[in-house]
C-alpha cells in the first residue's frame, strides 16, 4: 500500500480552502505525536483577521480546535519559550481534518525550525536510516477525515512517524484472517483511509523492514463507521523500537 507525500497531503487540504466555502466552517483536531515527551504550546492565527487561538497539548494528547472559518491559518508550536515549528494550514469549508505533530525536538543550541544543509544532504544520501543532527525536525502531517464512507465497516489508515527506523508493515489479524493496512511505509508517510476492517476485536502488528517477527503488537477494537488512525511511533528503547498508538475514532453524525 503506497504512502502519500506529506507535502501533497497538506497541499490538498489548502486547495480546499477556496473550493467549498458554501459548506460552512471546517473542523480541526490536533494530535501531539512527538518522539520526545514534551507538552507543547500551540498558537493558531487566522490570516483573515479573527482572534488567535492558544492551546496546550501533552504527549499523545488530542486537542479539538473546533469550527474554523475557511481560510489559511498560521501554526506556531513551542516547547516552553522555544519555537519548534512554524507552518500554515488551509481550512476548507465543511472539511474535517486531523493534524498530527511529529518528529524530534533537537537538543538545546541546535536550530529546531530549519534543517541544516548537512541534515538535508545526509537525509538525501542516506535515506530513512540517516540520523543527521536535526534531520528529524518537528513537522505537521494533515489528513482528511472523510466521514461519509464505510457504513458497515471501519476505515483504517496508518501514519509512520517513528524517525530513524526501517519502513514499516502494519497488519490486523483475527481468527486466521489477516488484513494488511500498510506495506513498506517510510517515515513520515501516510496511507489513504481506504482499508476496511469488519467490526470487532483485532490484533495489530508492526513489522520493521524484512524482519520475520513483529516489533510491536496491540489490541485493536473497531466498530462500524469508525475512522481509525494508527500512528507508528518511536518506542522507549532499542528492544522496543516502535509502538502503535491509535487516535480516538471519528464517526459521521447520525
């Protein structure tokens, strides 16, 4: 299952901003999935003149920004007083999106907002295994929450957000049935929310590269009409290099 470029995902959301104004406000939620356990302060400033919104999000936290008027918003993220990300998000009328903050916060004294020339070069030549000094800078991946689909099943998507590990394969299994949710998904890519799972209990497995055994497992319960987002995040130790985190589901209104 091919992953999408995060730039392409963000561009598609921004493109919505001028296309669907007649559908009313957009609804945004922000998830903090940094590889380091920081609480972040986020400021969301509209370019069309409304008041800025300020919020704090803890590790693994989910913050609902609520209804936002269509347009472009500047996003500023800080750890304490230190800026770690500046980005922009386009909100389309009637859109519902999830924005996930990912990456590592560099050590003090290392620029947290712009990749160095060395970092860009090392990543280009070394691929996903390369670990330049600030090559895993915080970023924002934006995915659309299409709530109109899958009336009798759950839809599942995967986002690979564990820096410095091999591409991941994620599968769900139960009673001899196995459904591949992502195959060879590299950091930081996302799948489409197109894979269906029947309602019920599943076992989720994450495998790194060509490994014969899973690097992580967890239970996964899904219901009909769920939209499930699985984040593959950095684990706590070399013995546990990754773990799977499930963002609370979004369901269409009844």
